[in-house]
C-alpha cells in the first residue's frame, strides 16, 4: 500500500508534456497495480508528439526506479481529448433545496469527499453563481487554469476536482450578472471544463427553482437530485416546490437529507430536537440521512477541512459515508434499469 501511495505521489511531479501540468492534477494517471514485486502503471497523455511521449516515458521510468525496486511496466496512451465537458462522467448528481441556509453546500462537499473515500473519482461543480461557498469549504481560492481551446482545468483539493464562480472572482466581490450571463457561465462549467473521466460529479445547485435549475436540468443527463431540508414546515414547503420543478423536468428524486435534525446536550448527552417534528414522510421520498446540528460541521466548512476529514469517526461523518454508499446503490440500479 505504501509503495502504491509513493508511486501515485510521484506523478504530482511529472508533467504532461503539452499542457505542462502534473499528471495527477489532470487526472491522467489511470492504473497503478503492484503484484508480486511488479508495478503496472497506465498513464494517458494529451500530446501526440512521439518525441515528447518517449521523453516522458524515459523520465517516468527513471523516477520510478528511484522509489520502486521491482520491475516496472509503464503503458502510455493517448487521452481522448475529444471527450469534453461531462461526457466522461458516469453519474451526475444534483444537490438542491427549495430555500437557502439549510446546509446544501455542506452536504455537497461532504458527500463528494465521502464518495472519494469509497474509492471513486469525483468532481464537484458549484452552480451557485451569486453565493458560491465551495472554495471556502474546500479551503482553496486559486483561479482555475485556462487550457488550450478555452477549457477550464478544475482545481484539486481533498482528492476531489472542483470548479466554482467563487474561484473566478475576488473574495467578497458581489456579482451583478443577469440571468443570461449566469446561464452562460453554467454552460461553460458543463461544456468547457476539463472534467475528464469521473465516476461522480456532484452539482451544488443554488437555492430556489429558477434559471440555474432549469438550465442544468435541460443541459445535463443526471442520475437524479438529492434534496436538502431542515425539519420544519417552512423549509419543507419549499422542498415541495423543488419537487414539482424536478418532476416537470423529469429529473429523478433520489432522496432527501434532513439537516440539523437534532443535537446532543454537551452537559447531559440528551438528544434535543431544535425544530418541530419532521413531516418528510408525507413527501414519500427516501430519507438518505438525518444529520446532527454540530459545531464541528460548521467549523470544518469555515476552515476548509470538512468534518468527514477532520473527524471521520463523528456521527455526521458516519452518516455521510452511509449516504454515499446508498447513492452508489441507487445509481448503479438506475444504470442497470436504463441499460
């Protein structure tokens, strides 16, 4: 296991010859297998220049021999650069809510990382143009690189690729964009972002039922939407409106997440319910998780280290992992049904 980790880490320092970005950042390291002292490695490259490919193979093998004593088999293939945008994504999952402030982005970030911890390749798209919070929650504020052909290269953090309007503007700057510009930016995130081959792309929707939701529902082939709410009627009323929108757009509803459902008293350990009794059963939707109201969840979001990484043994982290496993089951069943 340590040898495999060392080999993967090595490709942080080996550059794709054409784009001059490291192989891992471009998601071009496809296979690392070690069996009986032999390492098999498969890398895709963007360049089609034979001299560049040969030079890359020579540099890579020399570097590998410095950290691995066994036999090395390095296979270098040509990446399918014609597959742009989300064409290489297996499952696209929306995370939405009828209203703001229910923890939708927190769920999106922790769900994405939970899926990555389960061994899947994951991307995260922040579709909230006016209130982008993903860069803060992921702890990375750099601007994405613009590649040839005006493709955007997603940022990498916590093993997840992500893109956000918050990465394109200075922190704290308000956007006064009208609907057409917002829709155009979302389409660019879809079609002109170099997502590569991903198992899952989590799309953090803005609150409400407006242009952004309609644009994404019409442009993306999605496995479905996860709805986030708090257990109170004012939030559930907005969830019902969101349900109506997604049903009209023929987007499957995968389940609901009840956030801030309960918290433990620090003095006596009693489980308290800060909101009124939930009525999500009346919505006839599977409940994927009931998340606690915990200080460490908000602290993790503010500090850029989500709770699932900061405290993987917490009840919230366990719930996120369970939710990720359930969504894998649902999407796999959905794929079989469609096929």
